[in-house]
C-alpha cells in the first residue's frame, strides 16, 4: 500500500484531478483503500510512455500533450 508521502508529483496531480473532476471514482477508490496504489500505477505507466516518446525525439511539450489525457481523465 502506497502512502501519500510515497506518491510522485504526477500521482499527486492525478489524485487531485480525480477528486475534483471524477469524485465518484475518487471516493470509490478511497473507500476501497486503493486510491494511492491506483494513481501511482497509472502514473508509472504514463511515465514510461512519456520517456519512450521523448526517446523517439518528441519535445517535452509534445510528449506531455500526448500523455495528458491519461493524467487528467475526462470528468464524470
């Protein structure tokens, strides 16, 4: 189980985003005790994808734009 202190900056951003824009999902994950694990797992995958995009020559902004929807899913 991942604690708040162990979350990466992007995981914290995703957590805040879920709380504001996907409150049902946020509360369901919180109630199940899996919120931090869920957001960190997503971010870990996104960071690998971001790194791969950068390795293939995309500028930071371009790569970030491509992974942004995974970090900030559409509202419920």
